[in-house]
């Protein structure tokens, strides 16, 4: 689990989140963990009172919990940061005090970038990345090894495209979008029609699918060619996130085995 570069006092965490504290503000944490794996110096969170007893049984001494949730806080040995959004604030603290390592800025040796592409100077382009003509990559965006932007692709600021991501022609990705390994956006989807038996067919023959990919696909999950900000996409085994509709901001697609939309 993420570790901080130095011990952080509860009072400092509370000041960052602008939230009240129950218990000892002088306690320090050195990392973040789940309830079941936490050490005494690691911060955890609970979403509601159903997990209050589990916090008491855990080894953690500092927790983010919603206001009003009753906790058994040992005097001088534990503390609770009170937040109406524990999971979100837990994530914010990790990003602030234990951010993941970032690759160096610039275009690495071994990346292929077309001369017409526009790459922000603060972006990180790893070896094996292929960026085609007329592509744009925004500030602080990270392209991991073997990412491919085919042509006329725009990727916004503060995005992270993990290894093997492929963005096809004219795909638009907004700011703060996370694409997990192997995601493909902008794959051929328009032009699928039903054959004489009512079966979907495309350029590569009949398809076994519940939905027609509107212009993008990633391991069975389909989305539009325009992706707004604040989106996370995992490789999924569902059928579709929608039909001819782009994913909107503040959306997360996780790995699932059932259909994700209709």
C-alpha cells in the first residue's frame, strides 16, 4: 500500500481536508491501507457505521469516517477524521502525500512521434509509444509503453494511459482520464448492420454481441469516440456502456461480467 515520504500528523491531514477530528490530532501516519491489512501507522477509511466494529478490531489507529458514525476511539491512541466523503478524501490524501511515481517528462528514446503531432513539454512519452499524424497530447499526461495514438487523436491534460492502450482515428479524450492496460477507443463500430437472419454483421463478419459498438471497444466494453474528463476505464468483460453515447465525466468503468448499460 502507498507509503508517505515522512510521518504525517493527523492535524496536517485535517488541515488539508478542512475537516474536524475526533481523538488525538498529534498521532502520525506513514501510509495508507485497507482495514484488513492496516498497520498502526497507516490510515484507513470506512463509508458507514457497518464497518465501525471492523475498525475497532483492526490494527489501524487513524480512520476517515462520516460524521455521526460512532467509533470506539482509545484515548490518546486513535483518531477519526470526519468527512462526508471518506473514500474520496482517502484518495485525495494519497495523491497529496503518497503520489505514485511518475516517469520523467519528455519523449523517451524508442518512442515514435509523427512530426505533425503536438506534445506538451510536461507530458511523459514512454519507449514503444507510437503517436501518429495530427495528434495532440496535453500537459502532464503520461503515455505508458506501447500506447498507440493512430491519427488525429486528442488527449487532454493530467491523463494516464497505461501500457497497450490504443486510441483510433479522431478519438477525443478529455482531462484527468485514466485508461487501464489494453483499452481500445475508437474501434470500428458504425456501419454494422443486421443480415437476413437479423444477426449483426460488420467488416469482419457476424458478431456475437448484445450491442453495436458506437465507435469504440475495449475487451467487450464499448464507448463513444469522445471521452469527457474525470473518467476511469478498466478492461471489462461486459457488453456495452451505452449505445451511440459517449461516457460522461466523473464516470468509472470497472471489470465486470455483466452488461454495463443499455
